[in-house]
């Protein structure tokens, strides 16, 4: 099985899960469209993919801006003639205790983690309906189901992504053949925790270093598995946690 006829957009592609996913999909023949605000890192990633025999297009953009997403769709169609899938991966996790009232960080999480997903779906959906099929993969989290200290707002955003994904599946899959999946990882070794400014949370997060976490490649493998399924198969949710995580 391969993805030679697929054109897939990946947000947050400059690092972590997004970068690993782009590389993995490209090895299966997918033409990957790399979206992130960090153009320099995207250029490096594109060069790596091309050196390995893959195809990649860079379209820098901010997922919180609907016009940026519309530009990504336009550039993708100009370059490849179509678009078949979207991996809504971009996300922020500046954890903090609610009493600290870091409302600016709350707003950023809502804008990126929720509105960013909505913007992506709104931009790609007309084309997928026109194509009578495609795939939308939203990266949620085990936090969609389980609160952890400092995660009240973050968990709420990921719960929103999980439920939005289920709504999309019920509305779009039977009617248009657009498969929708919510990917729900546990602890992953990425730079997601770099945005944390609450010192009390940093101390708690450091304890995760004692556990063998997932690697970005583990989530990339799961995402690739979803794309490789026949059209008749919709994988609703993938809940992926480290073996040592309770």
C-alpha cells in the first residue's frame, strides 16, 4: 500500500509530531504540504524530504488566520492540482494553574488549539466535498478525557477537538466519504512544554523525565496508518499512551 496519489497538508510541520508525520507520509509517496510560521525550519524539512526522494511544498502560515489557511489551499491546488487530506497538528500547551490567571495564554490555546482546527477544516472542506472523499486528522490528546494539574484550559481545548472530530465524522463521512480521525496521544517527547511559564507546573512536568515517553515518530506512524486504510474504513479515535503512563 502507498499514498502516491495523495496530497496532504500538515500544520505545525516545522517540528515534533508535524515534522515526523511529514517525513513518514513522504516515504509512502504522499505529496506533503508543510505549514508553519517558521519558514526556515520548513525549508530544512523540505530539503530532507526531497533528498529522500519525496515531494514537498512550503506554504508558511498561521493557523489562527483563516486567510492564511485559504492561501495554503490555493497554493496547494496550484502546485499539485488537488488536495486529499489535512493533519491538524499545530498546538500549544502553556499549562498553568487557573488561579494564576494567565489569561493571555488561555486565549492563545483557544486560538491555536481550537480555532486553528476550525480554520483548517473550513478551508479544505469545499475541496474534499468536490473530490467526494478525503481525510481529516485532528491531533487531540489523552487530555481530552483526563484532567491533570495545570491543564484545565488545555484539557478543555483538546476535549473540544475530540468532540468536533466526532461531529465531523457523523456529518461528513456518511454523506461525502470524508473520513475523520481524532489522534489522542499521551506524553510525547516534543517541545510542546517549552511554552510553560508557570514555575509550579514546570516542577511537576520535570517528573515526566523519569518515564519513557512516546516519540514523535510513534504518532507519525499512527497517522500514516490511518491514511493507508481503504476508503471504507474510518478510524474514529486513536488513543496512544506510553506503556509506563498511568
